[in-house]
C-alpha cells in the first residue's frame, strides 16, 4: 500500500472538523440551554431529566454527551440558546484611561 503524503497528513484543524462532523452525524437530539445557568433538562429520547448548565464561553459551545440514563443510548448535543451577554472590549480594559491621564499631569 502506497500512501501519498497529502492523504496521510492531517493538521489539527482537520481533525477537529472531522470529529465535529462525526458527532453531528451521531446526534439524536439538540438541547438549547441558557448560558451560565443551571437548568433541568429532559432527554427527548427517554424522558429522564437532569440538572445541566453551560458555563464555558459560547465559542467552546456546543458540547456533546450521552444521555445520563444508563438504559438510553441517545447522543445529545448541548448548545447555548443565544442568551449570553456579549463581551464588549471596553469591559475587558477598564481603567486604562486613568493611566493615560496620570502620565501627563504634574502636581
């Protein structure tokens, strides 16, 4: 068997995309949750409920998980429902204006 370098080489982005595609193909149900809150969710396949939450940044969402019921084989996709607050660049760098003003002031 002869392998061509371009076919056998896989960069991390390709591996992540492949993993995501495989998970998307396997998903039995999609559950949307509010960001940063713990809520009770029922599995759409078996009906078993559990408290879950999404606390990671939306860029890391969605996450995939198996149903929490041992007798259920459902593969679930948990994603944010879009209610998370947006990150403003102003919030990240608060107080920098004080340093700029203090640099040119003489007492």
